[in-house]
C-alpha cells in the first residue's frame, strides 16, 4: 500500500482482488434470489412464472380444496391465453379495458362486503324448519316440468299459427306446419322445477295438461312451447337443510349490504344528470311477454 498526504490508496492488485470479492458476493446473492424464486415457482409459460402463491389463491374459487396438478394445468392454460391476448394487443382494446375495469370494480365492491360488513348470523334449526314448511312447492311437493320448444322469428307468427297453438296437441304437428311454410326453427328441451318458477307462473303451469301449447314472446323471438311432462321430485327436510341455510344466509347478507349501501349513499354526493331521466325503470317489468290464448297464458313465461 502506498500513502500520499495521509491518504491510503489501494494498489492495482488490491483493486482487482476487491472487485473479485464484490463480484463473488453479487453472484452469490443472485444465486440465492434465483433459488428463492425457483422455490416459489411451479411452472413457467414463455418466461412468465406461475407460483405457489397463485395456486393457493385459486383454492376454493373453483371448488378445489387442495392443490393439485389439474389446478396448476388450469393456471398454465389461462396464462397461455393471456399471453396470446397480449400478443394480439387485446389488452389495449377499449372494450377489453372497459371489461377489465368493470371486473376490478366488482372485486373491490365484493371485497368491501366480505371484509367490512357484518356477517349474517347462522339460521337456527327452527328457522330452517319453518322455511321448509312455508314452501311446499320448493321442497315437500316439488315438481319437475319439461317443456318442448320451437323457437322462431317473432315476425313469422301469424293468425293461422296462433290458432294452432291453442289447446292440447303434439308439438310435432306445429313443427310439420312450420316446415311446410318454410319457416326456420330451432328445437329446445327445457327443464324447470317448481322451485325455479315465480308463484304466478307456477300457478298457471299447475293448471296445464300434458301437451298444452302456448306461445312466449322474448324480444325478436317467439317460443312455441308445449308442456311435455310433469314429475314429482320431492326434497326431504334433511336434504334441503343446507340449501335453506345458504338461502337464508344470502338473504340476510343482502339485507346487510342494502343497509350499508343506503348509509354510504347518504354520505356520498350523487348526481343524476338529465340524460339519465330517459332510462327505462325495469323494477316492475314482467319477465317475458306471454301471448298464449286461454286462461293459462300467464304461465308461458315460466319456461324461460
């Protein structure tokens, strides 16, 4: 070592030695970081790692209770699609960006409900039993309805077709008539239980005979339907308990959320502009427009 004016300067050899030690230290640190990262990573898709934390975050969201290869394969498939979307610049598409913003807002709103609002109390056995008894059509007397449908353009409905859709007859006769008139149609089979149907609709369906025809209008489509079959599918009190508990818990959570929204609205500055006044209020709008002739017309909307 040489000194000059009290200042100690390292020699060239010392510089090289110090640089080498520093480089070794940096390499060792990088090696530790790579080991730590690879220890967390389960797979890589075009250089994008999928970690154990991502896998754990997926648990419970799709019904899985433990980490498994199928769950990891799902994450790999998702990343492949994400990479392909980014390659096609879809992450810059205005419609995609709007959907991403909407998804972000939904997650934030749901997180607030889950983390900041009170949890509903668990329904008692007495409450479950009372609910079961009050809804026989949902449980003890539950029925399953099968509907056969022919879906056509609403503009194709004429007086002759309307007359054919009265009373009880095979829907195949209607299908044959449509074919003869060169009216295209799509066949569907729809199954609903009495639990799925609103009370007014259920009341109408209960009065129908097998083979009863009716028409349901949905937007630009007309649904030519027939009640194909009815079966008794009762649900015992024991089998329905978990479902009822979940239903009542969701109902209570909804009430808690509504109360919280009302409080938050009261504290927020909310302004509806004139452009919003033209929006239609669907709070009391019917589910569908049933046009079946006869006293059971209201039941038509039940099949959708």
